[in-house]
C-alpha cells in the first residue's frame, strides 16, 4: 500500500468543524489503497476539544506529533479572557465589543504572523519532516489549510524532497472572507500573496471545498483546481433517531457570527403568528450583536442559546429539527461558501432554509438534493412564505437520497485517493 504524509494542524482532541475534513479523509483513505501517516502538533491551543473524535482514527496508522508555539495564551492574558474560554476568530464571532487590544491583536496577527498565527511551526516542521521522509517510505504529501501554515510546510517539503504534493484548501488564503478584516498593510499583503503564489506553482494538485472557489483560485494563478467537498460521515448518523417536540424547532449549529447575522429572519419570527410555536435553538458560539437581535426581535418565538455542545448533541439537535437554518457569510466570496454543517444538514433529510445569494453553490446543492430553499437575506416575504408552507405541510419537500449520498465522506475520500494516484 502506498503511503501519504498528511500534514494537519487540527487533529483529535480538537473539536469543532475544522478537524473533520482531514480526520474523515484519514479514516477512509485505506479503503482506496493509501496508508496515511499523520503529522500534527502535540500541544495545540484548540478553540474546542472533543475526545469522541479519536474514535475515527484508524487503529493501524502512524501519528507523529511535535510541539508548536502559539500566541493564544498571551492574547487571552492581555485581553482578560479566561484560560478555558473558546477562542475563534474575533473578527467574526465577538464575545464582546472589540477593545483597543483586540483591534491591535488583529493587526499584529495579519501583519506579523504570516500566513497565520501558527507560523512559528513552519521552520521546525520542515526540518523534522525533510529528514523523516528521507528515512521512511512516503509516496506523496497531503496538506489541508487553513491554517495555511500547513500549506507552506507542504510547499517547502516538496521543494526539499521532490515528493508529489496535493494541496487541499478548506478555505482560500488571500481570498478568504475575513482576510480584509485583518488590517493587513501593503508589505504584509505582498508577502501573503507571494507565499500563496509560490504554493500554487509548486503543488502537483490543488483541491478546494467548492466549485466557485476553485474557479476563484484559478483566476489568481492556480491551475487545474478540483473540488473535494466537506461531506458527512454515515457512521455519525447510524444511531440517531428523530425525537419530536411540541414546538416547531428551528435549529442552527456552529458559529453564528456578525458576518451571517440573519436579522430579517428574526424579524419574520417576531412579527408573525404561526400555527405552531417556533423554537429557535442556537448551538455554538453566537456573536454578541446577534444575541442582542434575538432577544429583541424574536418576541413570538421561544429562544434557547445553548452555547458550545458536543458534536453528537449537535447532530441530534439537527436530526430533531423541523427546520435547519443555514446563513451564508455576507462577503464577496459567499457564492462559494459551503459551511461544513450543510452536509450534515443534508444527511438528516430535514428541510433547510438557506440565507444568501440565490446563485451560490450552497443554493444549488440545496435545490438539487431537494432539501429546501435558499433566499437572499433581504427577502423577508420569501422566508415567511417558506415557513408557512413548511408548517402546514412538511411533506412538500422530498429529499433525494441518491443526490445526498454523493457528498458522503467515503465518496469524497475516493476523490482524494484518485488525485493522489494521478500525481504519484
């Protein structure tokens, strides 16, 4: 069996959505003739942890962990945050109004930690892995970014060893929606873009999480970019059974940031009288402004802000839902934004209400799988009509399981193995 070195920052005990892409690929790669060797940090400062993710790691693979130096403990100390407090991007999900120190930290992150806050891991990793691949059988390299520290490690390792390299992107680098929020100066912007181009030109294959983003990468210099979707894992759903409540449950799982604030939808909930009492369940971090809107606007709706929950609980909430809420980022690249939760929403076969561009990749997937509809944020009347129809007759939406199955992690990993076969 051929061997692929998988370089990743997110790895169990990491929780949240970011760990799942690489973890699920590693879980299924051996089905398609590739044995993964995983390289990950031993002491990473993850926003969330979830020990249950370890059950997806194949028993017979090699996992190598080396220390990483990160600035997050210092940031928490300077900003008065608690040691155990989850820390996601404070430009997207704010636990409070940004302070002067918050704004300064964002500027430091964008201008001095290039490509990202894990950049101090690059040099020691390249040194260690260059020696490792010379002493051990490795047939290809796979990296997944962000953090694009992983991407740049793969770039330098390819330069040093000549091994074929598949560079995978969960999100773009300089085209990512929060890039402009990082207060990046001209010199730092030039450095980010030069490093990005270097990686484009050295990679043997590039994959990314959506079709629109694949075309966007090609527009700035990448070549022959293909799509590997996030996907869902059938194993995560085999023990879930739907539990009904007396409410009409509207569920959102994951981060709900200021960049996807569904204020018009909240207004729809607040001004209407429904045949069933809506209950809005928000599981995950919620931006302070979004929380304030919920409290003020959803007066006719029971609201529960659940905070961070374990993944199994989040999936059970999604399984129980009468409606799943999928707001896309209000950003220039929203047409390509495919939240990881979308695929888990699809697998529940519950109706989905998407918010964002009607021409987006997410809207197309929702339509082709028969799982719901997507409306522009400002289209309150469309959202209201959708809710009314759904409350009166939920059977009007007929999910197509044959289409949904295309997005399983097993099928997506088959694509990864195919690309590894091509380049090796």
